[in-house]
């Protein structure tokens, strides 16, 4: 288990793309950053960064097909 979590997100997304997944994905929880005062785990900005990260993983996997 690394500091970044115990799942290989790039491999998970690669497998989703390889197997024709056509559903939706979303980041789960995010930190409160940039001075947000939200319910813990539901920071808007960090979840938006998570969406961008996941989109990048899908783009990488689709180009690797």
C-alpha cells in the first residue's frame, strides 16, 4: 500500500477501456482545499481535481488501445 492508495487506478481504467465499459465513474471523497468550508470529505475543488485525473487516465488508456 502506497501513500497514494492501494489501488492501481491506471490499470483499473485500462481494463475498463479494454473491456468496453460505457458507464460513468466519479471520484469518491475529496479534501477541503483552497479555504473551502465544506462537510469533511466533500470538498468541491478536490473532487473536481479527481475528475480531471480520471479523465486523464481514460484519455491515456484510449490512446493506448
